[in-house]
C-alpha cells in the first residue's frame, strides 16, 4: 500500500487550510444537501460565508430567498428559461437593494465552481456534476463532494487533477470512513466496511420485490433524500456507487471493501485495522454532520448535528447483504474493476431506469435487469487509453439511449 498513490481524501491533510471565515460556493443549493448546508452556514456566520449559489432552476423562489438570506454575490441556474422568473423572485426578496449577478445555462455551475472561494460544496445530483467537480479541482479549491456520480463516471479524470487531501467527502458513509481513517495510517488499514440501511425493502426476496411501487420505494425508513437517491437506496445502487467511490477516494482494493446492512443507520461506516481493531463512526441519521466535516475540516463545527442520548437504551443490528435480491453492489464492483467508461455506463443506465420506474414504465426488478444488460452490451473498455470527458459523455449518451430502448421493450413484453 505504501507505493500506491496518495488518497484523494486524506484526513491527515488539511488542503489549503485557512484561518478565519471560509468563503463557500454551494452547487445544488435548493436540493437536500444544499438546504441543509445553508442551515449550517446560517447557524455559524462566524465560520462560513456563502458567496454564490447554483441550482437547476425548478425552485426559483427558494433560490431567491437563499440568496437574500446569505447575501451572495452570484446565483446560477442551469435552465435559461427560468431567468425572468428568477429576476422577479430576486426583486421581491431584495426590494430596492441591488440583486446578485445571475448566470444561466448548462455551464453556469461550472463557472461558479472555478470562482474565488475557499471551498466548493458540490451537492448536484447526477453525472452533470462532473464538469463542476473538475473545474473546482483545477482552480485549486477544496472540494466538499456530495456528488458521488462525478467521481464514479470520471474517476481517472478526477484523480489526475486532485491533489492529496483536496477532496473532503460529504456522503455520510465516506465522511465516516474519512474520520475513522484519521486514527491510523493507510498501511494499517485491513478493510473498509460500508454500512447500508437496507432501504425500505430490507429482508424481501427478489420475488417479493416484483410488484413494489414507486411510492413504496420512496418511503425510506431513515433518510429524507431526493427521489433518484432514494430509489438508488431501495435498489442498493447507491451502495454500489459508494463502494466504487471508496476505492477511488482511499486507494483501497475492491476486495478489501465490504458492505454490511445496518437498519438503524447509526454507524455510518467502519475501518478495520491490521491489529484487529475496528473503528466505527456513529451519529443519529442527519446529513448536517457530514456536511460540516466537508466544509469545516480539519476543524469540527460545534453542534452541527444531534448527538446520541446515551441514557436511553438502543439496539444496533448488522446483517449480511442479500446479493440475490440486491445484485447492484456486485455489478458495481464489476464495473469499478473494469474501469474506463464502464462506471459511466452503469450510472447513466441506472439514472434512465430509475426515471422509467418512477414514471411507471419499468418494474422495480427491471431497473437492475436493464442496467445489467446495458453494462454487458457495453463490454470491456479498451485498456491503456486515457479517459477523456468526451469518452464519458459518449458512453453516457449511448447507455441512456440503450436503457430507454430496453425499458420500452420490457414494457411492451409485459403488456403482451
């Protein structure tokens, strides 16, 4: 292990640490991560200042309200058609005061990611977060990364740009690993153990999953998240992506990264060391804790999230993963080991299948069946050729189109 590259997320390094208040750019400000990050910032004005916000554009009223609360310099939306509504919403919030600069278009978030600040919090959902991730790294910003997809689809690209310790993970699982790894050296690590809640369908067989509905899948027992991430948690695709992410962030081989089901979601992940000891990071389920690590490290933010009440009895359970009912983790390991464009194909096909499932065009089990077929058709990526952004985009475009074709085919066969 000592000869392998330095990990992207290294808790022993404080990349570009500065004293005083940190300037932060929040990408995906109206989503789950973004809104909780803003809550954290507003409660800690002496530590953080948000200079810019970006959002897709579906909630311009909330975006304008956030801009006024934070007194940001710039707001950005991916959808150019909502700019008039955004201007109106900002005018209502600011009254006679000057409103922030507005950026719009597909590259707006990428522009903000490269702007002057200390930390970029990438809370965008989906592989569209890749370009902002690369822009933030190239500009030398600390990257608080909640957008796991950008690392999944563009792993080699991210690793080529990121300096050791430049990325601070915001996923609860990877923030947990990050903190536990601070207790030892990489040479002492035997394995990483990533915990999974099991989602709403823990304990069900594949046959019992055949008729579950989108409403069933969106009823996550412990976390409140967006629809795509919630369905990914139901299929455990999210956990498969996290295995790939752990491999890329910490340079630990796939065979030394395990997944265990922990329904209570108290232990967010664990590190087993060579002497047999295991360190677990545990808090009640609340994303403000990982967000605080992401934007505050190496300092901790007091009272960022609730702590346990140890005067009350509780039971913590751990179960092995049911790989037959939930084959997504095994498939994710496979594409992670293949490398190249295979993870991008896996992720893009899954996003399309989740959309089809939520729209009632694909059964729940059809999500992974279809993704598996797309990955199989894609085959083994060419070895020895450097990955480019164009390669990722081309692979994603093909995977999305093929997944849509297969979903339509599956729907037609089911109705026949």
